[in-house]
């Protein structure tokens, strides 16, 4: 059975731990190029500071019996720790200047305090001055490397032409002085030029990459904007079609329809207003129907009242005719009933009685 292997995150955790102590705080991905570049330079500076601190700590066990050298190393270590704190705060330029000062001062102090002066075996100390050039090109602007390079050349020439060298080195300089000086200076120049070219090229590449990322981000934003416009146009067309369908149905007398436009649609306010208008039209339609029904009921009531009045008049006429007929009967003058008709049932009765009288007279 094959054993599964898991990635080792120990180195990554150590890097994060060191960044949390010595590097500037991380910035969000949408931060500006200047902010992201400051974090990148701060992380690079944190590793340089770690190396410088280690180079200061390594000689301490060997100089415990030399109070002067030990004190110098401890002072340099304290200054490096201050540089770490400044780098954590994001003050990269101040960190670089302070680190360069400690490197230059430490090497120069070592060269000037060597017992009997600097000897041939101490010439590699001049080469260590290139550390300051690397710090300058990494923490400061790339052009600062030439200033530090010039300073290192001045220090080399000053130390080699001063009385701080041993007799052996003085004799060697008298024989092959130009070769030693040229080699030391050439190393400073080569390191300075190469460091400038590399860092300058890296900065330009990072800048081009950042611009490319910005272009990609702009293109993505433009595509998203076009997609939003297309979606808005689709919603607009859909909303217009729905509103037209509602208006067409309304024009045909259907007031029960509604515009089904959601709030995601750009026309939802118009649809909302249209639906309110349709609701009012439906209310008016219902009121119109109720009014028409009320009119019909009022008309029917009026006709009923008119019939009632006619019935009352007919009843009164009947009562009047009846009284006249009764009076005629009581007086025995049935023939005295007026010839004119009253328009009531009494007319039929009177006609029947007169006919009966006539028949009776004929039989007599």
C-alpha cells in the first residue's frame, strides 16, 4: 500500500512568523501598486536584516574576552533591532539607511581597531562592504547603490592610505598596491552595477506586471459592464413587452390584468405606477357597475311608485263612483247615473242594472 505524503508547511509557517515580526502588514489585493510594492520591499528587507543580525551574532562567542569589540557588536545588534522595528512600521527608507550605517560603521570600526592595524588577511573585510550596496539597492531607490559604491571606494582608499594598516600590508601595498586597490574597487563597482541592473530590471518587470494586471482588471470590469448593459437591455425589452401586453388588454376592456415586472427590472417603477392606475380603474369600474345597478333599482322603484299612484287614483275614482251609485240606488233613481263613464268597475255594474231595468220594463 502506498503511503501518502503531505506537504511540509514548517518553512511556510516560519516565513509567516518572521514576516509578522519584521515585515510590514499585508495589504488587501485591491490595494495600489505603491502599497503592494512597499510590502514586497519590506519583506525583502526583513530577510536582509535577518542575515545582517546573524552576521552580527556569529562573532559574539569569539569576542567575549574583548570588551571593546563585544560592545561594538552589541551596539550594532541593538541598531539592527531598531531597524527591524522600523521595517515593521513600513518605514523602508529609514530601515535601509540605518542598516547601511551599521554595516559601514561596523566594518570601518573593525578595520580601524584591529591590533597592529589591518593586515593582508583582513583585506576580505573590504569585500564585505558590498553588503551596504545590496541593502541600498534593495531598501532604497536603485540609484542609491552608486552613492554607497562611491562611499565604499572612498573608505577603501582612505583606510589603505592611512596609518591604520599593518607593516606587512604597507609593504605589500608598496610592491603591488595598485593591484590590491584596483581589485577591491573593481569588486565594489561590479557588485554595484550588477545589483542596479538586476533590481532595476526586476522593478520594471514588476511594474509592467502590475500594469498588465490593471489592464486585465479594466478589461474584466469592461466585460462585466457590458454584460450588465446587455442584461439591463434584456430586462428593458422584457419589461416593455409586458407593459405593452397589459396596455393592449386594458384597451380591450380588461382591467383585471397586472404588469408582472419584478424589482430587478429597470422598469419596475413604471410597472408599479401602471398597476396602481389599473387598480384605480378597476375600482372605478366596480363603482360604475354599482352606480348602474343603483340607477336601475331607482328606475324600478320610480315605476312602482307611479303604478301605486295610478292605483290610488283609480281607487279614489272607484270610491267616488260607488258613492254616486249608492246614492242613486237609495234615491230609487238608478237611471240617474250619469251617462259618462268613470273608468271603474262601477261603470259595468251601472250598465248591468240599467240593462236589467230596461228588460223589466219591456216584460211589463
